[in-house]
């Protein structure tokens, strides 16, 4: 499965002589769909099957197809510096042998020898050639050198016989490439995380309330990303129009008021390893909410009597730390100014391991758009993440947390 978006990584696809060349065209297409820039180098045997013009037309870049035609630069050296990954697909027995030995006499092997980028090979050959001790020995040399290998698989070969030597499918090759270019993120396997998100609503009377502009987007993004990294998440979510994606490892508990949020969090803490307080919790609630609609004519209509809500983050942190030594707590600080100073004060006051600060204002900080956050901890200097989408920021925050936990716990 090719993800819809990726970044602009650069791949050089080295094509060698095999009937499987036609599949290299699909590999090119699928890499491009993943937003990867693809350039192509071809051996002369590959050009017996497909002309370089085909790849030039698909990629929009000149194909490196001849060692001896100078374009005013040393092509294999330029190419080798200008990429993140060299994929040799199809990789014939001959080209694998040349790569294992360090031979460099065609556009693909000269580049393979010059580059410091990752190399992925997708062998394609007849069964007998693949099984031959020489090929197996060459493959071992390449693997020991850190070359990645995908396939071959069993299936119908060029000869019509069935055997082991069929090139991996374009999907498998592209999956392998994406794995190399974007290694799976740091894991949260085994973590059970309680996340609060969204606003709270404190009822004044049956139709009016005290609330704020939070949508819960950041807390939802963090929860979804934590699940992607293997955690079990309980998301205690205030009233919002946003709907977290369904997932067996993400349980959503809907609440309205701060008191309900506190009760939901307390019910979950015993089993949890981390607490993330991303909710914008109302600091106050109404002392005596009306049971019927407040009228303009009521004598005390211009006065709201408020009482302070419990600080959920502070309470949960103290409880969690008493339950387990390796507990980890993330708080948030939404501020209109002096972000780092306020975030640091919250880090101490609430006993968090990290506080994520963000500047909020009339047109900033809320909703699903791009944002920028400040990561404040005791161990490391404050660091800005973003601007990026909230889901990208969620991923960057978990990377940071994993790094800090690895280092300091
Ligand atoms: O004190 P302040 O509201 O600025 O702190 C923000 C952080 O504290 C956020 O992580 C928020 O979720 C949490 N908080 C809480 N319970 C409250 C108030 C804030 O969990 N009653």
C-alpha cells in the first residue's frame, strides 16, 4: 500500500537487463505517487528491453543511459550525491555479481560504487541462476555490506517455468523503499495513555454555558499518532465537532464538564503509563447552575458566581506518580504571550515531564490548520516544532518524548 503523501525524497532507479524491466515502469509511477522524485539509470542490456525514452517521458528527467556521453558533468558522481536511495530493479544475476565485486562499467554499477545513499536491490532471474552458489555468495556479500534486498518470489519465470526468481511486485518494492526512506517511527508499544482533549462546557442554565474555542484537534492528533505507534489510548474528549478515527486501540470517552472529565480520567489512571493533558479545561464552573432558563428580569442576572475547578493535570500527575515510578506526563500551555516562561512555570507547578506551549489568539492556535509549538522540558533547551499540520506536530512530539524517555528514564 503506497501512502498518499510522503516528502520529496530522491530515488535513482537503476534498471538492468531482465524481462522484468516492464515492472520498473510501474515502480517509477508508484514512487512518483508517493511524492518521490525518480531519476533512472539504465544498463545497455536493459535498453534491449525498453528504450530510455520511456523512462525519460515518465520521469521528466534525462535518463543516465551511457557512460560515454558527457553532459558536461561526471554523471555517476553527480547522480550518486543527488539521491537518498538507489533501487536496482530488476537486478540481474550479472549486475548483482558486479556490485558484489565492485565492478563499475555501466551507468548503474558506477553509481552504486560512488554513492553513499542506501541501496535496495530487487533480484530477477531464472531459478537456477538465483540458486547458484555464486549468486547466493554475492547476495551474502551485498547483505553484509548493508544492501537491502526485496524478493525474489516464487512464480512463473520468463522461461515459462515456475521457480524462485520472480522479481518482487512493484508494491513490495515501493513499500520496501518507503520503509528505508521513512523508518517506522519510535515505538510506544506497551504504553497505555490517557489523553484529555477539547474544551469543557460549564452550564449556566439549561441553554447557556461557559466554554472556550478549543476543538481538540491537537489531542486527537496525538492520540491517533500514539495508536499508530502501538499504544493503547483512552481519549477523554470534551464537546467538539471533530471525530477521532475509529480504531480498536483508541477508546473515546465523551464528557462535557471539567468535573466529568476529572471523573473519567480518574477511572482510567490505575492502568495507565502516561497522561497527556491536552484539554482546554475551564478554570471555573458556575456555583449554582440554574435548572430553568435565566431571565433578564431576574434580580441577580448580571452576576455569575464561580467556583474553581480541580486542576485535572495536577491531580492526575500526582496520582500517577504515586502509582508508578516510570509514569510520564505531558501538559499543555496555551498562552497569548511569554510562552516559554509560562510553559516552564507550568512544568514545575503541575509536575509534568514536558509541557507543549502554543501561542493562541483570535486567529491562532485553534482548529485544524498549521501550527507551531514549543517543547519545554527540564532536560533539554526549549525547541520549536513546526509550522506543520497538527498531525505532523503530533508525530514530532512523540519523537521528542521517545527520545527523552529513552535518555532519561
Ligand atoms: O493552568 P492552565 O490551564 O494554563 O494549564 C494548562 C494545562 O493544564 C493543560 O495541559 C490543561 O489540560 C491542564 N488543565 C487541567 N485541568 C484544569 C486546568 C488545566 O488538566 N482544571
